[in-house]
C-alpha cells in the first residue's frame, strides 16, 4: 500500500503520524511518504529589497520548521522499523496534497482533522475538508 502521510506539526498532525505508523507496521509492505507543505510569504510582492529580504527570511523559517516536523515524524516510523520518504513542499496545503496524491497514485492519504491555522479550528479543518472533497485517493482523517 502506498501511503501519503501529511503533517504540519500540530497535535492532530502528530496523531495522524502515529496512526499511520501503526497501520504501516501492521502491513507486510507499505510505501510511506511523509509530506509537509508550507505556504509562501504572507507579504504582498512589492519588489522592494526590504520585503524580498523579509520574504526570504520567512521562507527559510518555514523550511526549517518543516524539516523539524518531518524529522519528528520520521522518528515515529523508524521506531517501528519503517523507512519513510519525506517531502517538504511550498504551496497551498490542500492543493499541494491533492496534486501529489493524484500524480503519484497514492492508495491512501492520512492527515489530521485540524491543523495549525487559527479560525479554521472551529470546524473540520479547511485542508482536511478540501482533501476529502477533491482527492481521488482514499482519505483517513485522524482526530
């Protein structure tokens, strides 16, 4: 089974990683990819040196955070003798997850019910909802 495990480092993202590792450990052969997607700079593009420096610092910070999240997730899988692939991508989370799942023919996408975003915590997270609605793969949402 080919599994795409999506995490943003949130509590629900970590629960998704734990559940995916449990499922993969119970299988004889699972191909696991852990994906972290970060969004680009929140600043408008003015072309000024100051804003480009701030955008670059923002990108570097997001990439560092993403690598840390992936490293933590990999540890969970390695504890179960599973060697996952990791991917760190820039883009809109649900769009990027759906694109990767579709283009690379994943059997299942596993993600948390809510992520790190503020007001989106009121309902099923907008990312998990969009993935359920738009991906052709099976989806497991972990609470």
